[in-house]
């Protein structure tokens, strides 16, 4: 009998890929379910910033950058899966630990915690903005419909969503159990994009669309370096590597997971470019970093109140369903870091529920206390997200403890790491410069 290892989903799995293929249960996860979960993991809050990246980069360079990042993500996921199934670990941190020792594993776990917890807080802030607004100048949907009451304030509305929507979903112990909510989440994102597209096409027919830039407008050196701040946004929009192992190990077959990832990347790339081009056409240079702000009536948007509300609510509900998937890998990594010697998380009900409740409570309190963390979102894209997506998979290939990397693999990994490091350093510098400038 093949030895077994612990995976992020809390199950015991054989070490050999051949054993995985032969021992799948009858109700094993399917490729469509994996596609829905991967797609939902990718499409989070990043979609809202894509139109702004077209404003910064121009339409053609943005399209090239979206395609390039998607291609590199496909390569990095293939690297991760190949080294996973040639080693003994079935977690991202475990694969990094095999190559770089305990420190490598801890660095991955901390990166996942920063990325996922930051995203969860951002999701709650966005949902709170949609439902309860940001004060009298920017009312939420509930306040527009029913007036301002205690029950539709941000704290009460978010608490209701956490208890009655998110809590039941985060208590699932297998990531594949979330495939149906992921399907609904993808459909809501598609509806969001479709509405924006129809609005842009109607505006185009009436001659009301805004002028757009095909290539970036470079006026000085600062404008050139600003281009690098758009790259981390696109990288963050494609980062889902924290869920590669939870979804892939449950799926069992590496080839099936690679197929699911490629289908998801094509789908997400199409969604990103569609919302990017039509959102940019609709609002032009006035498009905000968060395009939902452009659908706020109080900003002077010409669209109808009904479409405003449908667009905002569809995306808020989408984020509610993305939340459990990011929480899944966050919870697994925290448990792996804090309780490496304990029983499997899925088999320890008390620890599983306690950790789930603590994460929900912390995310809720942070979302209430922090009104806006978009700078944190930009820094996250320049640091932890780019490490998880490109730097860590690249250095694993370059380390090559299993002797399976080809010359082409190492060249690709080196290029991936160098580009990621250079882009991140420049983006961090520009963001710090802007932050200091705004403060002064």
C-alpha cells in the first residue's frame, strides 16, 4: 500500500500520481467542477481594476499583458504540479519546504495569509460599500431603497451576510463541495460583464462613448514608470496559486488539473479583456481604479438607477461566493503553520469550527475598522501575490531537487523570476512615491 500524506483538504492521499488515478472514489471531483472553482478563485476583486489598467497601459499593451500573464500563470502552475507529484508533499508550503527547508514553507504560508486575508477584507469592504455606502455622499443600495436605518448600516449588513451567507459555505470541508456556489459566482461575474458590455454598445450606437488610448500616453519619465503599477494589478487578477493544491489534489489527476486551469485561464482572460475594453469605452479617462464607483449615481453616472443597482449587486453577490474559496486555503495554511503535529483539520471538528469562526470574525472587524485599503491591495499585488504566482514556482524549478527540470524549464523560470522581481521593485517604488506625495 502506498504511503499517504496530508493535503490541504484534510484528506489522506497516496504519494504516487498513478495511485491517485486508480484510487479515485466514484463521487470524485470532476473537471467542470474544478474549472468553476479555479475560475472563481481567479476572478475576485481584480476584475474591477482591469478597465483602469487599460487607461494606464492603452488597449493593445493591456491585451498583450493580460495574455502574457495568463501564459506565465499556466507555466507556473505546471511547474508546481510537476514538482508536487515528484515529491512527497501535497501542499504549496510543503513543496517549497522540500526545496528550501522549513523557512521556505513558512514564507509561502505567510504569503498566502497576507494575500488571502487581505483579499477577504477587501471583499467585505466592497460588499459593505455596495450595500451600505460610504456616508451621505455615497449611499448603498439598501439605503437608496429603504432609507438610512440602523439595520442597513455597514456593521449590521455585513454581519447578516457573514452569518447567513458566508458561514454555511466556509464550513464545507472539501473544496469540491463549493463547485455549485462557484458556478453561480462565475455566472454573476459574466452577468456583470454582459451588462457593462451592453451599456457600452448602446452608448457607442448613440455616439456617447469616451475616447480611449490604443497605446499609453507617455509625457515624462514618471508616466513611463506608472506603467509598471498596472502590472501587479493584472498579476493579482490572475493569482490563484494558493488553491492549486486544494483543488488539484482533490481532483487527483495532474493532467486533468492542468486542463481545468487552461480552460479557466482562457475564460478569465476573455472576461478581463471584455470588461476592460467596454468599461474603458463607457467611462474613458474618468474610469476609476474601482469601476463600481463609476456606477454610483452620486458620481454623475448617466446610467439608470436600475442598471446601477443590478451591476453593483451582481458583483457584491459574486464576491460573497468567492469568499469561501479563499478562506479555504487560508484556513488550511494557518492550521498547517500553527498545528503541524495535530490531527487532520477536517477530522477535528472543534479546531475546524474555531479556526473558521476566528477568521470570519477578524475579517469582519478589519472591514469595519478600515474604510479603504486600496494601497494595501496594490502593495499586495507587488509582493505576496507576485511571489506566489511567479517567484516561488520559478525558484523551485531552478533549485530542482528532483532533477526533473529541463534546460528550457530553467530558462523560463529564470525569465519569470527576473521579470517579476524587476516589475515588483519598480511598482513598489512608484506606489510608495505616490503614497508619500499624497500624504504631504
